[in-house]
C-alpha cells in the first residue's frame, strides 16, 4: 500500500476560530493575539443582523471541521425574537460557544476602563460610545482599526477581569472564552 493511501486520522486544530460581527470585535481579537502572542483564526461577517451572522457562522462551522473550538461573537442589539431558533441551533453545534455583547461591544470595551453596574446596561449604545470617546478612546469609531491597539493594554485586560461584576454576568462569559486564548 502506498504511503498516501494510509487511512490517517486528521487532527483537529486547537486554534480557536472566531466568527465575529464586525470590525471592532475583529480588532479586539487581533489585540489579544498580539498582547498574548497567541493564534486564532478570524472571520469578520461585516455586520448585519444576528440572523445573517448566525447563518454565515453555521455555514463556516460546517465547512471547517478541522477546528475544534468556534466562538461566534455579536451584539445583542442585532438580535430579534425571530432569531431564537437559529441561535439555539448554532449553540447546539459541537464545540461552539456563542458570545453576545450586551447590549453592544462598546459596553464590553468600557468595562476595560471602569466598573459597570446593572443600571448602566439600560443605557443606549450611543451613550457607551460617547463615554469611550470622551474619557478613554478619543475619536472612538467602530471602523478605526488602529484605535483598539493603541488603547487596550494588558492592564486594561486585568481591569476587565475586575470590572466583570456579578451584575454584568455576560462579561464573565465573554471573558472566559477569551481567557482560554490567553
């Protein structure tokens, strides 16, 4: 039997595969990769509805069986009640973690700089953007790919761990997935 004919089992990659909503999530993962010198595969769905993100994520997951850990990350403000069945379907896929920023990625970013409480989560995403621009990331823009690299340092990641209060349990979930990378 020729060497190429042997039935060798293909090993699954231990590198996480992040499927993210947009530029901000993508750039955040890039910052983590750089700060902690870790690898991860990334696919930016480039916005849209949760339905669009979940549909594309399901296809990517099914087409990339060589990966053993998928993280699908998007904002809660894109999710509608009509997306529940699809969300549950994607969550049921093997080795898939769905991470939802509540209510948006800017809330998650703000937790790198200050404590948040349950009452603040009722604020609009625009108010979180404005706070980032005013106090922590001057000229913050979702599409500024270099700003996160300049603003998020290891100290901010440590702040995030502290600022993930019991009231903001979704941040705990988000960070646990990233902690596996670190």
